[in-house]
């Protein structure tokens, strides 16, 4: 008990004597730990988010793309003008046209609404319950263009042109999606849609219909009837189960307009359709070593058009936090982080060197009276631990903030513990070096 009391008193005496320096070191190591994790995760892909969504297909990995929820406001503001809507469409088209970093837009469960009166006319009294959404079999009343109607939620899906080709979807009648039929002359031209094989005999190629999708009414025309067995992956899982399209209406992502209409409402619905595609993207990562280059490409395109960048759901937390920062800014931050870490270790070494030098006569007396060297070293090690603990607490607080959308907190905190443990071992090694082979008589003979 006396030994514990002695070490505690020695700890508090030393801590109080250099209180200002210790508090400054606490702040420096707190910032160092947080910045080290952020910058290391950016440069070394430390830990993945949504790892269950990363899919290995052949030699490539596929990451889901996503936009932050708060980004919707920036896009909505742009949809107030024809020029803003055109900019959104060009932004999405540029992303989709990147040959080095291909993106597919796929939504295998996008329902669309048709008027009940139109369904009754198409089916001629036949049962169409098998074509309705599983979650909504009964009609609902809702606004549809110029009035309120009874509406049915139909089974549907959405794909871009590249995804249509990638999954080998083929038609038995008419034509599939092509570059030509997805680029319309006027905003009022009917949009091509494809219908599953079970619609054969109910709808024919060329049949025109209106669909309600995400609050907008779109004029459509059946371009083709799919072959039986056409399918898309469920829930964007390319290596998982496939969903049959036999009873679906397939609506395209990536519609283009050759000319801009004068009325913003005529182009707004197409800009909105392209914006929605960004949250249903699957991006192919051919080279894991170039993930940062891929994210940087998305960031640069976002800066070019003045929109928040599209980003991958799984790369490291640092990419998430710094997704709007330029490469030069990140390099500067990385250099500053290394400098801060180095200065923190230098400050720790100088502080404890001064402590040992100023207490050398006390240590000599302790040792001459039979005090083990470990009872001198333990209070010093405890003081180093006390300096590092606030950094761990600050890191846990920072990396737990929901607004930062940092995932895998356990993995991140393990890295924090590892860095803090490394700092502690460096400090312990420095103490051992300073106290090894100590000459007690020499310490006593030295003047203060």
C-alpha cells in the first residue's frame, strides 16, 4: 500500500509541476490521433463502409454509388430553371460516359403507376393482379396530370443503356433500348419502355400509355416486348439472385433531349429522373490501387458542374470526409499531419527529458534508499498514459458524430488504440533509455 501511495504522490507531483506542458501535449496528441486516422484511411484504405455491398464479379469489384441526402437541396435548386435542369442532365451523362470507371444505373424494383381505367382497357376484363406490385394490390386515389384518378402500382424496373446491354436483355418483338430511341427530339415525345413477356397479347409494340413516376407523368410508348426469362439482379447485387422481368414494365435511366423546351416543367421531370439514377449506381473498380483516382475523378466532375460529387459507398472513411478536397489540399494536410505527429513526439521527449534532469537528485536519493527503479518509471509511464487518454476519448467522440457518416467505429477505434499504444511504447522506450545503467552516487554528487 505504501508503494502505491508513493507512486501516486510522485505521479501527481510531477504532473502538477508541468501542468501547462502536459495539457498542451494532451491537445497535440488528440489532434494528432484524429488527423492520423483520417489521413491514413484516405491514403491506405483503412476499413470499408457497407462492406456487404461490395461485390466481386470476375476480376472486378463493384461498389454502389450514393449521394448524401443533403445534396438533394442543391439539385432541387438547379431544377428551377431550364439551364439548371440541362446542367443536371449533362452532369449525369458525363459520369455515365467515363470509360475508365464504368457506372451502371439499375433499380430492379421501381414501381410505376397506371390509371385503373387504362388497365381495364388494356386487359379487356382479364385479371391483372399478377402484374401489380406485391406490396400494393388495391387501387389508390391520386393526382395524375390534370385530375385525380384511381391508380394501380405496377411491377417495374429501371436500367440505363449500358446495364441493358451488360445483362444481355433481349426483346422478342420490337426493339430494346438504343442510343437513338433514348435521345428524343422534343420533351413531349413518348419515352420508350419495354414490357415483360407476360404482356404479350395485352400490349403491343407502339402502344402509347401514360405513367406516373416519382410525382411526374411521362408519356410513354412500348418499344419492345422482352424475351421470356429476361432478368435483372435483385437489389443491385450483381452476384446474387436475379429477378424476373416477365411481369414488369422497364423504364430507362439516362433519357436525353436534343433541344431544351421553354417550359421548365417539361424538362424538370427528365432532370429529376437522371438525378435519381445517381443513387442506383454500381461502379466497376478494376484496380483497387486506383480507388482514390476514381473518387478524385468523380470529385473533379462535381466541381466542374458545381454539384456534390458522386462517391463510392465502401472506400475508406478518409475519402468520405475529404471528398470535396482537392488532391493538392489533401497532400498539404498529409504533410501537416506528419509534422504535427513529429512535433508531438518531440514535445513528449523534451518534456520528460526535462523532468528526469530536474528530478535527478530525487531519483538518486530514492535509489540509495532501496527504491526499485520500476517505482520511479511507473509514475512517468502513468503520466504518458494520462497525456494520451484524452486523445482516445476525443477520437471516439469525433468518429461517433452521425453527421460525419463514419462507419465501422470499432475498426477505426482499434487504429486509434494502436497509434496511442505506439506513442506509449515510444515514451516508455525513451524512459528506459534515460534511466538505464543509472549511477546513483553520480546523481547525488551532481548539483541542481
